């Protein structure tokens, strides 16, 4: 058993790694991840009314948070406190409770069509896995390797209507490798329902946030060390074709793009340094909602018109005109 001092040292190192990003600080300067104060949205027609407050719900989680996904019944949103292995529930009145207190370092979350909560578990470091983590009693591992080689440190995931899971694998950095995460190359994998993981994309510097269009014909990918939001055509077997640059990020690779969300009209929301950039389905930049970041983003609330934004150790929300996609929890 590790001593308390060793545990504290490991937790400190992991927190530093998480807070500074998996590939280090961009050349543009320190990443301002934590939302320091409430901000106000600009007017983005059909998306958000000008002057709407971007309200900080909680800014003092113990360690970095991520995850967010709406509960399928509209009763709230779930957030992961990664290195404390907690999954929090925030109801629509912003009241918090702990759903899980032993999530094995779950980083991001999604629901499948059966209502099962799926997460990418990053602890123990030597056995990262994609698993059903809730309801209790239904826990099961969906995948923990590709071609018998363990995952390094999967980052984000999205579940399609067939129950298949897309995951991003940025590849662990040097600090994470020292802590036991197996070295891997950046890639995107697909886990068919009941099947083994297959590689569906590679060649990106750092694949991060991942999302599907409402009709699930297009997969969107945030490449944190790239200038563009990427898009792929989804094939019937879940594989991907026709990689292309969908949208130029407002500050290019300095945006450090992270989590993604979509709304019912197919607009794409990209969490970046300092806010959330909003793009049309054709890749036109419509505006940026200021907040902390980069982090992750998800629609929630009873009508899915509340956008939740994670930024380091803080959680914010903003009331939207746009409605998040209602065909999936995420």
C-alpha cells in the first residue's frame, strides 16, 4: 500500500499534468483554465441573447473537472472530478450531490440508449478502460486495449445510436507515462456494440473532444494542437472516411481546442482557451461565449437550453436560445 506522502505526491503530479494540458502550455502563454468571474455572452443570433450571464456555479472543486453530460430525464447534469474519482450530479437548481465516489479516475461521460452511464477510466494508470460505470450492479468493461496493447489514456467519448463508442486517444505525456500510463500514438478508436476496438483515424497531433452530428453521418474532432476543427464521414460499419478541415479556430492552435457539443440545428460548440467558439454546420464562426477554459461543454436542463462549461476546477452555465440535440444525452 502506498504511503500517504506518496499518494499526495502522485496526486500533486497528476493535478499539475491535468491543469497544464497533456502536451504542455501553448506558446501563447499560460492556459487560463479556471473561470475567474461571471462573464456575459455576446449576441449570437439563434444561439444566445447578448448580455446573458455566464454564471459560475462552483469554482472550488478539489481537482480538475470534466465529463459533463445531461441526465437523460432532464433532471440535471453529471460532472467528473477526475483525480478524486468522483462523479457529481448538479440538479437544475444547481444543488450538488455525489453520484459515484469510486469512479477509477473517470474523465468523460456519455449515456447509451439503454440508459447506462459510460466513462473512460484512467485509474489504475496501467489499465485504462472504457466501461459502464452506472447503474450499480451493471458495471462492465467494454474495451481496455487495441490489438492486445493497452490504451494509454483515453480522453473523450461519444456513443452512437447503435451502442458503439468512439473514443479519442491523445497519447499520454511524459509525466503520465512515469505514473504508469502505457505509451501510445494519438488515434481515434471505435468500439462496436459487443465488439473489439478498431482504429478509425490517426495522424492527428492530439485528438481530444469528439462528437457526432445529429444524423450521425459526420464525426467532429477537436485536434488540440491543430488549427482546425476536423470532420469525417461516418460509414455504416462505424469507420471514418474523408477527413477534412471543417472550421478554422479563431486563434488557430493557440485555441487549444477541447470538448465539443452540438445543438438541434447542427451547430458545433468548441471549448477553447477563454470560452466556447460556436460554428455553423458549414464551419462558419458565429461567435464566442466567454468563460474559462479550455475544458468541456454540454447542453442540459429540462429543455436542454442550458449550456454547462467546465474550466479547470470551475463549473459555469449559460441560458441559451439554442436547444441542445435531443436525440442523445450528449
